[in-house]
C-alpha cells in the first residue's frame, strides 16, 4: 500500500469518526422548559462543581465556604474544567465545551496511535489502519471520552508515552520528556502511575545503555509528581490520600476487592469473547519482540489494576471500564498485528497445501477478513453486554447495538437529564441557603447551586471513614466501589438537610425512620423528594405548584 493511499484512508477514518462523535454529542443534548442543556457523566459533574468554585475564587471545594474535602481524583482535569468557567459560556452549554474537548483529545490519541502501530508493525499500513479503525469505533472509548471524563486526555498521554518508549528502545537515546509526560499524567489521575511503572520498568530492563539514568531520573520524576501532589494534598486538605480513596478502600477487605475485580474482569473477557481476546497473544508463539511485549504489558497492567481496585462502579453497563479503557488502544494494535499475521499464514498454507484451489480461496480471503473484522466490532460494541452471539447481534431493541449505531443516545444520558431537571427544580423552589442531600451528587448540585450533602460520602469524610453497609461477600452488582457506605442518621438526622432529593431504592426502609417524622414527601420529576417540614428555606407555595402528586 502506498503512503498516499494509507494517508487518505487514515484521513477518511478520522473524518468518519469526527462525524460520529458530533452525532454522539448532539444526541446527548436535552431540553428543559424550552432551553437546551448539555451535561456530563454525573460523576464528572462533581468535578465540574469543584472547577466552578475554583474559578469563582472559593478554592477547590465542593460547597462555597464549606469544608475542604478532596471529593475528586482528577486534579489536572478539574483545573482544565475551571478554565472554561472563566469564559463567558452559559451554564447550560459549559459541559458541551468539555465534551468537544474530549473529542479533540480522543482524535489526538488516534494520531499518536498511528505512530505506535507503525513502530510495532515495522510500518505495515494495513496494521496501522486496522488498529486506528478498531480504536476509533470501540464504543466505550467514545462513551467515556465524549461524556467529559479525563479518559480522553489520558488516552492521548498513554499512547504518546508508549510511542516515546518505543522510540527510545529503537534509537537508544534517553528521553527525559517521557518521564515528564508520564508524571503529568499522574496529575490528571494518580492511577496513571500504573502506566508509568510499567514503561519505566521495561526501559530499565531493556535499555541497558541508559539503565542508570532510567533508574535515577525515572524514580526522581515519579517522586516529584506523585510525592509532590501528595504533600500538596496534605497541606491543602489535611489528608495524605484523596477522600475518594478512603471511601473506596478503607473498610473493604482486599480479598473482597480482588474477588469483585476478578468477577467483573471475567465479565469483560466474556463480553469481548475469549477467543478474540486471546488472539493478540498468539503473537508470542512466533515472536520474541520487545515492542510487542511492551504494548501487551500496557494493556495487561490496566487489567491487573482494575482487578486490584475491584473494577468500576458501572460494570453492569458493559464494555471496558475506565481503567481498562486506557489499555484498549494497545490491545487493538496487537489484535491488528495478529489478524494480519494469521491472514498471511493461512494464505501461505493454502498456496502450498491446496494449490489447485488456492486461487479462488485466496480471492475469497479479503471478504472473509472483512466479515471477521465487522463481526468482531459488532460483538465488542454491545451496551450492555450479552454473552450470546446471536442475541448480541439480533436484539438491538434490548439496548445492545443501538447505542454503538447511534440509534439511541448514550446509556448514561437519561440519568444526566433526570438529575439536571432535579437540580433546576430544587433551585426554583428553595432559597440559596438551603441544604440539599443527594445520592447522585453531580448534576443536581451543579445546577441547583445549593449547599449539598453527599450521602454516599465522596465529598464527606465522615461517610468515607464509616463502615461499609454491604457485606464484603455480596454479589458484584451490589458491591459497587464508592456506593457501599452511607449513614442516614448522620446525613439526615444530624445535618438536617432542607431537601432530600433521593434515597437509593434498596435502602429506603433504613432511611424512612429518619424521614417519617420530620419530612414530607412530594412527587417531583416522577420520583419522591423529601422536604423538611419546619424549613424556612423552601418556597412551599412554589412547591405546591410544581409537585406532580
């Protein structure tokens, strides 16, 4: 394949993806009382609230003038979000700017992935194009990137780190900028240290000429970035680790975390189909290539880390979670390399062993390859996943392929819309000094502009340090990281919120004893909302006007 043809096909893939991303983003916009709104994945709206408060001069806090609690795990992304809050962008469109930024970062990651694939394959255009195609149209990557998560930026940084490492191995020239880049990635999210440690260890092992420099400078940069943000956290928040870490790790036994991590990883493996997931690793049957090993370890390290932390809270939605997602471009590079290697082997076998039929068989092989790739993409892009092949491809009406095909908006958008509406209603019927208790702590708090009480503890150290309320041996669907601690006696009876927006359905009986005496319930936005009977911060007249019961 000529370089010009490769370049044109690459541009075509990028162009189609940009159109795909544009449709994806447009479909996330919804209307409230005739006004269009954009909203990010709900957890990211917690970061957006921190970002807005930072931009308005309140500091990195969740509630203006409130306690300093690090209820986020993506500091550099929060600062990036804060920049948009300094611009004259209407509140209903601020999230759209972040979504577009996510699309830009994701496209940038594809540009770098092209170079990674070229390095690993020895410049094979067919491998490069297939790797970029599979990565661009793996739905979970778009879902995370275009809903405002820091995944988009980290994909670019991880891919660029892989490329710089591969170039170092090829040239033998030490690159300090690689360690600066990987260090900055830990500021976006500290668990980017997984990639740092993986690539650092490989360079120490393989680059013997610069081993001493890798050991010393790699260690110093890791200490500078991870140690520096740890000290800064202690000085600002008074804690050595984020409150989110305490929430998810403290009180949950390691065995329970790893057990859940293994369960959700097995679900991921089955969702990717075991044979397809194993295919890239058949490369090691015939290769002893350190470049291939490097790319494989980047993917496997993310899987191992996901197992260690117990997976993500949204595993039931299907596809790669936020941790494994960072290794998926590496997986697709290996998959593409393996596909073409087996393609060449099969063609050679046919030509040697069945010469009489090899002509028409080899002419059919490109068709078979195209069907195999299309089939694989359809299997991988089911949201949520179904492990039966036929049902996966035929039951789009049940919500499997319609998300990937953009026949429906992202699976997370209905929740975002509901919480945005909740926030706007609360803002309409309460005074600015009102206190609002929430389970979903993102869009409600961002759009209500009220002091919020996080009943799941992401921004509340009392809840975060409390005991888990779900048995450690519970089913993986119940043992969701960041969703297994609550204390309604503290959140409701002690803090006395004016409004309790929602109670998780499985804990409603527990909350009821703290609500039945002092709160009255009203149906708003198609669900029950609780209002403190003696509150002077609620517009009771307006409440009667908007309630639906």
